């Protein structure tokens, strides 16, 4: 699996899907930056600007936005 250059996860501590997507990325050996959208107002604004919504998780894979834990889409973007 090719390494994505820049993976950003916008998440909250209480979101089960956020935990799942981060665990999935770790299992795949994908390095990512995690922003807590609940605590970080700037990260939250950036997430909404990129995705158009407040729901988490939002995953930015080299500029392509995935909303929610969409395993199939992530597989496509990371391979």
C-alpha cells in the first residue's frame, strides 16, 4: 500500500467512529495528524470549511475529503 503524503483526521474523544478510523489507519501503518474538533476551534472551522458539515470523523487524504468512517473509500485513497 502506497503511503499517502498528508492524512488529517478531525475527530472528537467521544466519537466511536473516530476511534475506529484512527485504529484502522494505525493498523494500515498510515501516519496521520489528529485534530480534536471538540476542543480546537480553529481545527473545527477548518473541518467545516473542507467538508461543509459538523459531523465527525472527517478524514482529509491528500486533499480528498471523506466524511465518516468509509472503509471502502479510504482503501481506494490509500492504495
